[in-house]
C-alpha cells in the first residue's frame, strides 16, 4: 500500500477530466448566463493556477542544486564529483564516495550484502546500497517500518539499525563475527560518514583485523572497502 495515493491521484485526475467534459454542457444549459460566466471564470483561475506548478515548480527544482552552478544532466551521480556534505559537524567530500560507488558498480558481481552507516532519512546514510542497488543490512528506518508494518513488528527494523551501530563501535571479535554471519555481509564500507558517526576505537578493528576477518579491496584516502573472508 506504500504510496498507493500516487496511483489514486492519477485515477482521480482522469476521472475529473471526464467529469468536467460532462459538466460543462450542463452548466450552460441549466444555469443562467451570469452564474455560468462566474463559474467559468473560477474554473479558468483554478486551471491556470494548476498549470503554473509544472512550469514554476519544475524550474525551481532545476535550480535547487547541491553545488551552485552545476549544469543539469542525466547522470544521477554527477553531483558528487564536486559536492561537500555536512553531518555530525564534519565536512564530507562526496567525490570520495563517488569513486567508491563507481568501483563497486564496475567490480562487484552478484548481489552481496553491504553494511554501511545508517542515518535518519534524507541524510547521506545507505548511499552505497542506494547507488549500487546492492542489498544492505537495513534500508531507511522509517520507510522499512512503514512498508513492512503489517508483516513484521517495527522494532525488528530498529533492532537492525541498532545492531549496525554496535557492529561499527564494537571491539569484540566474537560479536563482530556474529553480526557478519547473521546478515551474510560480504562488503564493509568504512568512509568519512562512518568515521563521523562511530567511535575511533571501534573503527580501528578494521585495520587491525585486515587479512584475518576481511581484506581491503579498495582504498581512497579516508575510504576503505573491505571484503569479508569466507570460511
């Protein structure tokens, strides 16, 4: 049922157009000329107001860019190449994630599970799963609870969000292995966003246990992508 209202509005729009065609002759036949003219003026104003939205709204959306002066285009990732993002009082260079995402698109085969920082909606969290299409341990917290509310308790989704935080912050080897096994994680993202959200002590394990539990397969400045070593 998620976003079913989009289809509902389309059906209402079609039925309203048909209804207007049936209504117009009745107005002119049954109403006085004065009332019919007033009704027609009101209708014209409403239609004019509605017609303004795609023109003005579309132009405003085009001007709303993360980087001022960026040219419009069809590449949905291009904005990252020179964009900065601020979260947890830190500046993130999105070009680093851009290159990491491109690497995964070009080199990762199949549909392995990714683990990465999870943030509240409409922030930079889940960026690798969003832009690669690969599955993650959890998607957007609220969207997942909203879409699966009739199937599973909402706390199941929140539990996964909490577990991701514990995984990155943990210094316990057994707890770390348990998380990776439970969610069948194959790739671990450790970039600027993870460094902003999670403790340095917890993140140090990725360097310390590199070659034992996982191996570094991509590195670019503050970003490292690890591949979990299979048993």
